[in-house]
C-alpha cells in the first residue's frame, strides 16, 4: 500500500492560501523578479558593481573611515545603553509574572492593571515612530552630528527592547517568581532569582541583536546628517567613488561579524 501524507491536504490548502494572499501583494508592489535577469538590467548592474572594485585603500580615506567607524560604534552603543535604561523599568512594570496583585484578591489589582496598561502604551508610542523620523527631528534640534542619532536610537529601541524583554520574561517558567512572591519576596528579588536565571541567555542574545540593528540604523541615519559611516557613505556615493563605498561596506560586514561573535560569547558565558 503506498504511503500517504495525512497532512497533504492541509499543506496544499495552506500553500494555495499563501499564493492567494501574496499574488495581489506582488501586483500592488509591482514586484517583478524576472526583470533582474533582463539583459539590459544585468548590463547596468554589472557596470555599477564594477565601479566598486577595487576597494579604496588611500591613507587619507582610511583615516576618515576609522574615525567614522568609531563614531558609528559609539552612536550604536550609546543608543542601546540609553534604550536599555528606558526599556528595563517599563518591561519590569509590564511583566504580569511580577505583579503582586495577581496572586490573590486585594486593593492593588486595579492600580496594577493601570500601571501595566500605561507601560504598554508608552512602549507602543516609542517604537511606533521609526528611528529615522526621530533623527530627522532631532537633527534640527541638535544640529548635524551623532547626538541626534543616539537619542533617536534610544527612543525607538527603548520601545522595542522593553516589549520583547517583557515577552521573554513571560514566555519562560514563571513558577519560581510566583513562589517567591507568594512567600513574601519583593518584585525585584523575584525578577533576579525567579525569572532572570532562565531568561538571561535569550535576553542577552536579543540585546546584542538589537545592538547589531542599531549599527545598521546608525549607518542609515548618517544619510540625514547624524554622522558616522552613513554620512561618509553618502559623500562617497555623491562623488561616484565606488571604491570608497566598497571599503565602507566591508567594514560594515566586519561589524556584523563582530556582533555575531559577541552574541555567541555572551550566550556561552551565561550558559
């Protein structure tokens, strides 16, 4: 008797639904991947990419590249540090597993619910506005330079970190924290001894991932005057200097590899 997949009909239905949803999306966005393999498109892209070789190694440019790289790293690191300061208290307030009022009936249930709702609302507002929009507004206040980029990252990424921190803490084993709260422990002690031991690896990994995203965002914000590699890339592209742009992209790749290595190291230390 031939083998038959019992889930074949379900998978086929899911595939048809996916096609039915994605097809109009592709039409609306005018997504035509075959256009990439058109002879004219290949010729234009080939000529464009050829301009990136060889990467620039001029001493003056390398000095500027080193300065811009340090500026980008400083911007991303400072932005994530400030975002962490914003995210931790909001995530702490929003985490239901640390709510003493949820253990049993008491006068604080309404206040606790109001506090968690307010924290969730603040996090939603912070992450709803893209960091690029914040940077455009803050550049007008602080002028050109990395200060606007740091604050833009801090606001947006504070909202992102806070939301995901709370979800990570809620998705793990919350029984130790509840037991500590029922025994009369404080919320901070329940966090450190009940929730963090099981969630530390995931929290650290996500924080490093967001730092990597902050590095990328710092490069993008450089195009609006926030400094760093993005501003240098903007200048090189405007001057049609593909070699300099290639060197900047290589540095950017190295920064991403650095973030991957740092994430792996932190997970090993916290294991």
